C-alpha cells in the first residue's frame, strides 16, 4: 500500500485507500477492517494525506514529516484516548515547532490514530515523486 493513495473521508472514521475515483465519488478500502465501499462526493469530501499540512511556528510542514518524527522518536507514544495534556507533552517533544494554538487536541488525537493505522498496515512514510 502506498502513502500517496491514502485519503481521509469526512464523516467516516479512520483512513482509506482510494481504489478508484469517478466524477460522483470513489471506491475506498478501509485500513481498519479492509472493507471496500463506494463513497459519494456529494455527501463526503476526500483529503489526500499527501496534501495535509500541519501548522508550526515556522513554515508549515507536511503531515508525513510529523509521522516520520513520530516514527524516529524514542518517546513513548500515548494512546489516542489518553489525557490531552499527555498528548500535548508528547507532541511538544516530537515536533517542538508545532503551533499548539492552531493545532487542536482533536487533530493530535487523529494523528496518533492515523500513525497507528499506518504502522499496522506497514505503509512506507514517503511522499510521491
């Protein structure tokens, strides 16, 4: 599975591999339960993981850079259901330039969940050329 084929779908939890797309939506496969289904673009929006950026106090960085920092970190990763204070402390150590006024707690929890899904599915963390 390639990182550039992964999407987040509004209104649906988790991450999906985009199998094919049409003018009115796309066929996606869940990374969690491996089920495939058609998702209408009239009801849902698709966000490619490659296009997501994270606010920092300097220049914004691509989400894959956060995932790489998490992968290389020696810090113990908290569970996504952990206390928000613990999650903030973790990200402050892993991505010290993160702008915590613009990156919400829900965003950090989502990054933890997504990172776990990516590792469980052995997705290589790299942008396409």
